[in-house]
C-alpha cells in the first residue's frame, strides 16, 4: 500500500509540475484515437481516410479546449455521411445541432464524457462512463453521456443499414429520410441503454454524496450492479442474448477503473475520523471530518563531514606549546 501511495504522489507531483504538457499529450492521444476510429468506422469519404488527416487534426486539437475536439469530430462525421447520402447527412446534422445545443447549454464542462462515450461504445465497454460520471461529476454531466450514446447508435444504424442509403435513384430520397429517422425513433436498444446510464449515474451520484463511510466504494459497487442487471434484463427482453457476455466484461472493467478513480480522487483514512461541533448565533454545526490518506513529504538533508587534519606544522605546534620555534629544529 505504501508503494502505491508513493506512486500516486509522484504522479500528482509530476502532473502539477507539467500540467500543460500532460494535458496536451492526453488530448493528442485522445484525438488521434477518436479521428482514427471515425475514419475506420465510417470511411465513406476516401480523401479523409489518410492517417495524416487524423494526425493533423489531433495535433491541432491538443492545444484547444476539449469542446473544439467535439466540434471537429462532429464535422468529420458529417463529411463522411455526406459522401454516403445527403439525406443521412441532413438528419445527422439536425441531430448533432440539437445535441450540441443541449450539451453546450447545460453541460459545457463535460466534453471528455461526451467524446469518450461513443469511443467506449465502439470497444463495447460503455459501462465505465456512467459510473465514472456519477463519481466525479454532477447530474448535468449525464447529458454529455446521453449525447454521445445517441450519436453512436445513429452511426451504428447507418453502418447496419448502409444498403438503404447507397441507391442513386432520386425517387428513393423520401425512403432514405424515413429510414434514417427510423434508426432513431425505433431503436429500442438505444433507449434502453440511455435509461440504464441515467439510472446508474443518479444512483452513484446520490450514494457518493452521503456522509457514510466508504461512500464512493459503495456507490461504484451498487451502481455497477444496478447497471449490469438493467442491461442484462434489457437485452434479454429485446432478444439480444449475444450481448450479455459483453455486459459482464464491461462491468468487470468498469469496477476496476472505478476503484482506480477512487484511489486517486477519494482515498480517505476512516480510522482517524473526527467529529467537530461548533455554533454561531443562529445554528449548531455538527461536522464529520475524515482525513485523506497521503504520505508526508520527506525532506532529505545531506550532511557533509570533512575529515580532521592529521598533520600539523612546526609553527602551529610551537604556538600551541608556547615555545620558541627554533627549538623544534
């Protein structure tokens, strides 16, 4: 345990000293992953599929706020959809504008949640996001999670129904609009997943706000269990048993990541709880104080020891004995 605490303190000190560079590096890697995934999953416009495009966009976004990366990712998605079908692109544009307005109005500080949700959905482990949001953020952050989930399911529907959008006949334009809208209005899996994320985030948020001991740990365990049961029942009801195994795998990964988040952001020493009571003119206050677990910084002091002189000159010896120096010859 001491070793883990030392590693945590070193990481914190390193981040504190090089915050600008670490943040830029994280944004660059995240942008690289996001833009490569968009090109790899969609890839309808061949000119954008070159690795240099993703590299340049990630490099630019690494020096910008995270919301700029969200906007660039949306623009890249629309460019790919426009190459597939103008109808699909039009529906996607309206959807993204609506979500971007809601996100910008109510949850502008939670860009990481908005962009990580579809990324983790691609890797089939989206369970990490709602529990993490419940632990680290407020209820408004859920809107970012829901926006990311809606975008993922829309793009996934486009991939699964690509044959409906590749026709070049003008008479089928209305049919394309209808098919694109049905991917949103009739996607029962999307509504089930969004509801599961909402319930999970709220449960975790409510529990971790309590003054009970180990509130974060109880919240992440209960939240993951509720989310797992919700998704398992939902996929059974929807007739999608093939996704049950991924629910179990995603829940296990979510529990592990949430324990890591607790260790870094909420590691408390419940053996040294203090209860304080004080008052003012209007109220009595009863305060429960729980100290954080941390390692005291060790100040290393190096003491230099100079060796004593082992030889002495005749003059110094004569002065010390108070005799004539000529007698020492």
